[in-house]
C-alpha cells in the first residue's frame, strides 16, 4: 500500500509543476509582468539599495520566465516518468521498486531547484522579491511548494522492504 501512496505523491508533485507551467503559458503576458516586477526591483521599500542593478530588459525578463517555465515542465515530466517506472515495479521485489525511484527523485530535486533555487535564492535573496506586493505571493508560495516536494522526496526515497 505504501508504494502506491509514494507513486500518488510523485504524480501530485508532477501535476504541480505541470499546472504552473500551463498557468504561466496561458497567462504569458501577466507572467512576464510578474517576473519583470521582481527583476526590476521597483517595489523595494524595506531595502532600497539593491545588491545588483534592476533588470528591465524585455529579452532578459522573457529568458528568465522561460527558465522558470522550463523548470516547471521538467518537474512534471520527470515526476511522471518516475511515477510510471515506480508503477511498473509496484508489485515487484523491494530492490526493483527502490531502483525505480530514480526519475521520481530527480523530479523532486528539480522542484527544489525551481522553488528553492530560482524563487528563494535568486528571487527572494538576490532580487528581494519579498518586499514587493507582486513578489511576496510568489515568495511565500514557493516555500510551500519546495517544502512539500522535499518532504515527498524524503518519504519516497526511504527504502521499501
């Protein structure tokens, strides 16, 4: 039974990445505005002296958004591949099931890179996104996503007997 819960949780991490990718795709202009607001550091009342200059280039803003979206899509694809591999081995022996987790763990690690690395390290720490009205929601949301992905990764990575 635990194996099937692990598979379901990996599918949910994958869906989260895929849903954010789709949401950004169908809201492309708004997503660019949100990324542009963070990179442009226009709303930084608490720390008015940025570590790096504001980025306002439309090309760089698009590239940043494409990087974020690529990460989100990879979360989905890697997790779905991992869940499929785990599903194929769910009724097999423990060694085969444990070995089948590789892509699922890679998907969760990619989620951590996206929501911790991109949003927390670069967005929050470097660009101070937590100060702006647009950025604070993304900052707080990213923590929830990375925490859930980390907990699921730890749970799924535990050896099955």
